[in-house]
């Protein structure tokens, strides 16, 4: 079902970490009409709609992100002057500026890209409907022995409701919903993104109904009480809980650590860290003249008429959606969503895709296309491409591509979801470039040592990879395959993370070639650059 889920995105999700810290406020003589609770709808690519709340009371501003269960959050700074309102959160590169016109607060929300929004003040009838706002949780029954926790997030808007769906066990959030209707007696919604719908009637303290996505499955949704989420049944994930491996790498030394019963032979899915290897291959082929910065997807799929370059794919600026729309038609199970997505489906998706060229849009679809395009240029399979360009040259003898036709190797660790439940490994076909690589600690150390050597040698190859093709707002240069950030001392480093249904990982290295790190984990939890702290010290 959830093969088309959205992972946590850059947009607005970070609002949930707003804290009531030091706030810089400027409140000139402002219009009293601004006082009140304002709500508006932020509309993002792929049909993602999130409610934004701005509360103004006696010269103070707080923010709400009701679809994410976050309320009364303090911005870093804000200003009220006349009929104008502005606020920002610098750590998130997020800001808003608007003005009261004809009873509405019209403005622009920026977080990497600018999104227009109009907010309206909640009235008495809206406040009555607030009793329906909140999180509704339930377990979707897959079969007699398995279930998938789901969360319906309902937010009140002046003109109705807006909803999103979360799958915490898969670290997947803000799945957009349409036609959400809810009252004291029943609830219904649809999700075109995942081709699903739900209808339920209220009985015995919960909405009891049927979730339909090809098959009909029972799902009962019960509203959480305030503060109940803190006592949620979802276990708190922790890196290394079920096993894992870590290495901190310098120019002349490697410190390794293994967790539980794992050892140097244990294999892990590295998920989206595969993308850095695809980008490394792209940089080599640019260096070798096999392709050029102007090489386009249409060079390999003539039916694609839109001007999408391979560099666009590598920097997530192609306009391709996160996943192809026809992916659901090939998903026969919940457990292995990429396994049956073949070349024929990929070609069909490329023929019919609608692009969103407004800016950065993280795309597994795009990296699947990129991997296949590079393989077509070399006239080899994607597996042979990485074997010849990455694995063999770097001595990564334990690393391979998890293809649908292959059997799993016994050294592959058992993966676990965020609920501490064992899950099956993933396999790939046409979208292998998005995240199909399996590796162990020794091989990932070799990979990062190669990156350090390129950095120490001031290699043009590394310069090709790390020259920012695009940026995410003012904060984050985005080159080919990596993210570039600075540590607390102003030193530049590159990093990337990966996650599958049962694994997560994060890798990084300093651009001066001094240090690198890899963390491999056999549980699907959110790892980020913050988990590279041992590299920073």
C-alpha cells in the first residue's frame, strides 16, 4: 500500500521543532483586526496540502502546524506593524510576510521556495469544529498476523477541513488526502496519490470502517486525547538497538564499532545512499566524455520531449515526482514495493509524467531514471554499471545491487521497522538507482576513503560532484548526489542518509579530506547529519 508514501519533506515539516526560545519581537502600532486565530492552506507539489495557523494576541505571535500535531510554537523573530505581519525561523530557513486585505491575511511563506497563502480568521462555527481537529490512530489489518499503524491528521480551515495520512512504522508522513468529510457520525477521505479511500461510521468511541486500496481491509480510527501521543505504543527507535555498525575514518586510521551480535561480515541495505554512488558514476562519465552536462533523458527515451538533463536528475531539479504514478499498479504486496517495477512501467511513466519545474523536488523516480540512463549509455545493466564504475575499482567485494531476481544473502541482517517488528528486505528492478545497494561496514569504509582521497588530491572528479548544481534556499547547496553543510566551526562537509523498510544509514565526509563517517543500522529510523557527531569531534 505505502510504496508511494512521502517521506518527511523539507517543506513545513521542520515547523514541528519550533521551540519557545529567545524571540525577537517588534510590535509597532498594529491593527486590532489582526488579533485572533488565522488559518490558511499551504499547497506544495504532488498535491501536498498542509494547514498553517498564525495566532496573534496582544502583540504576541505563535504558530500552529495542526496536520503535524504542533501548536503554540514560537518563531525566532516576528514583526507586527499596521496591517502587516511577518515572522521567521532562521534555523529552518522559513519565513512569512503578509498583509491584511479585505478581511484576509494575504502573504508568502518561504522555505527554500516561495508559496503564496491566504489566511482567514476562525469564526465561532469554526471554533466549534475544532472538537474534530486532531490525530486519529488505528491499525490497518493486513492479514491475520500483521498490521500497519496509520494516523489520520485532521485540521480545521475556515472553509472546511484538510487532512493528511501518516505511516509511522515506515517513517512516512503527510500523504495528501482529498474529499475529507468528518463529523460526529462518520468520516471519509480519498488519497489519489496512493489510490486509496476510507469510509467509517462512529461507534463505541471510534470510527469503524474499511480502507480500500485494491483490497478492502478493516481500519478503526480513534481520536487521541491531548498528550496521549507521548504514551503511544510506538517504541522509541534508537540506532544500534537491534544491531549495526559504525566507523569514524581519518587519513591514517579507522575506528570501528559493532552493535549487538553484528560483525564485519554483516550486510545492510544502504537505501538512498545508493544515490551518491550513482552520482559518483555520473561524475566519472562526465569526466570521461561519455556524457555532457547537456545530456538529456530524451537521448535514452526518445518519447520524452521535456528538456530534462541528467544533471537535473542528480540534483533533484528534474521536476519528476518522488515516485512514478503507475508504481502502485505493480505493487502486489506491502513488503517489497519496488520489486516489480520494470523497464516497461518506467517507460510508460516517462511518457505520461507531468513535471513540476518550480524547484527542488526529491525524487526516487529521478534517480531510478538516472541509473538506467547511465547504464544504457554504457550498454550494460545497472548492476554491471556500479560493479564496473564503483565496486570493483574500490575493492568493495561484499557490495551488490539487490535485484528482484536474486536471492538474499544469508549475511544480510534482519531488518526492523520503527515498531520493532521484523520486516522483509527490499528488491529492485528499473528503479534500482534510487536505493538498491547492499553493503557492509568494510566496503563502506573503502567508499568513504575514496572520497577522502579525492578531497585530499583536489580531484576534478570530486569538484564535478560537489559543485552546487542547485541550492535549497539560502541554507543548503545541493550538488550531485550529496548535501553540503557546515559544522559548528564553519567547516564544510558532505553527507547523505538512507532508509528502507527495515534499515537506515548515514554517511559523510569533510571536504578537506580529514575525516569521514558511516553509520549502518538495521532498523528503519530517521538518521540525519546530527548522527555524524562522532565525525565532528
